[in-house]
C-alpha cells in the first residue's frame, strides 16, 4: 500500500495521532478487569497495588495470579489502556470531575 510503508500501523498514515475508542459492547471494561484482578490478588494474600504496578512496568504476566482467571483477563488489555484508565480515575479523584466528559 503506497504511502503507508514504515508507519508501523498498516491502517494509519505516518504522523497521524492514534485515538483510543470505547470497547465494543459485550467486552469487559478496563475498570472491571482491574477491580477483578485487585480482588483476586487480595484473596491470594498478595499486595494488589504492588503486583499490578510491577505488571504494568514490566509487562510480565506472572506478577498477576491465575486465581479467578485474573491473569487471562488482564493480558487481554493493552498496558497503555490500563495506565490511561488509572490516570483518568486519579485525575477524577483529584479534581472531582470526569476528565472523559470534557474530551474532544
């Protein structure tokens, strides 16, 4: 395909900004997966915050327990998607506003 070679993404022109969209209907939200993983880690006696943070930094799925299918669920999400959800939630907590509502 002419003009798209070397862009790294076959469906995107070089220099275009990637836009993250909503998940298709029927898929579990990032927030729901994080909560499920958090609870599964707690049930197994792990420090959920530390384990999730190490997973996000390293990409190593063994930081997440297989209990309650937590590892399978979290690896279905992109780590940048999880980080974006965490930042969104943190900003909403700090400001009392929903940062998504003001998105363009």
